[in-house]
């Protein structure tokens, strides 16, 4: 029996979608992946996809996925796994049915606690906030809360990672700029735990990456997925579409696009390292048509998040949703 066949509607509690809804979203997603495809440029990614039977267009970068391949990769994703921390008391089990909490990111300004001044955030702010969040029992996982605006932009992700690694004892969700910096990041994390094999067995960091809605995984993101899968790091493919802007105006339509983007990244990771730990992510909200802004506090943000969590249960893949 597949993971999807074992999914049942909730009798108690709240769910945004039923099993029938999930099946329709799944079928529509497979149709998009097979007939429309997802843009995933990059020679190495195309070689990996092609070897598994995908159709890759070298000019447009569009990849089309056989439905049976997608389903096989879904089944390969572990339904439950542990996220390790520098301090074992902060280890977290994903997929055990209990919600976990992570601080939001990534702001660009802070209010200085000493002067009261509103200013651009710095690397030191990340270090200070990492120590603060490490002391909060309510937060299970650490995410970079603000950006380091005072360092070289191309190396910003490594500076932010260093500030976090040295100051948090919790599992750390990070993001990188490109494949080259991801390799450097893996070296840094491995040095913290005693080597790459230890990092593979007990990863203290998860890589989060965001598709470029609608239906694109940039070449840099493809490189990051490949490097992290090779190292055995958990990967959180987190879509951030805007209903009515970069994704369909309806929530069901946006869920199909979100699903397709996740599947494209997930398949790439599974082809590199079958059984790689995956997290189905979403921080999708609506576009405010009047002001052309992103209302993170809109009710629809929570609605999409609840629906993505239900789709994660349908697939047997742990989910990560923003704004809940």
C-alpha cells in the first residue's frame, strides 16, 4: 500500500482539504509535471533528470516528469526523521504528528535594544538573536531571523551561517546563495560535528530553498539541492507564491502550482540520494491587489499553510508552513 492510499480524512480536528481534494490536487499536479513541466535550468540537473526518464529542453530549461517517477520519489521520502542539534536535548522528530515551532525570517532591519534606533541588521544581531532563541523553550528550530547587511553580499550566507552555528544549540535551518557556497557551508557544518559522515548521520542543519513561482527552480537552487542531497542533509523546498500574482488567484490552483514546484525539487533530491530527508514547505499568501504588497498576516496565508500541511500528510512527507 502506498503512503497516499493509507491517508484518511480526519474525524476530529480541522483540515482544509479532504482526501478527495488531495487526490484531485495530486492528479492535477501530475498533469502539469507531465505536460507543462517546470523550468529547472542547469546542465548537471538535466543530466540527472534525463537519466531517470525526464524530458529536458536545453534551450528553455523546462523539464517534464513521468508520473510514475514522481510517485516513486514520493514513496522514497521518509515519513519521519530526526533533526539533530548541537545539544541533544534540542533534537526534534519530524513527522511524529506533533507541531514544532521555528522563528520567522528573514528581516532586514532591527530596533537596536541599546539605543532604540531603527537600523539595518548585522551579523552581530544574528549572533545575539541566536543565543536569545536558544533559551526559548517555545522555539524548537532556529532560522536566521535577520540578514547580515554589513558583510560581503556574495558571502553573506556563510557569514550568517557562521554566526548561527557558533551561537545556537538548536537545529538550524539555513539557506545558501549557490552550489559553491553550499559546499563551503557543508564543510563548516561538518567541522562543527566532527566530519562529513557524522553530519550525514546526524545533520545539525537543514537547507531551505525557495522555487521562483510560478514553476521555476533556478539553476543556483538546483545546484544547492544536488550538493545537499549528496551530503545527506535534509532539504526544505518552500514555495512562496502569491495568489493572484505569481500563482493562480484561487487557493486550489495555487496549491497545484505549489505542489508541482515542491515535486520538481524533491525528485531531483531523490535521484541524487534516494531516501533523502525532505520537508514540504510553503509560506504562500495572497497579493494585495490594491497596494501590490505581500500581506503575511492575511487569513489566506494560514489557509494555504493548513492545506499544505494536509498535503504533506497525504504524501507522508513532513511539512513546514509559515504564518501559523
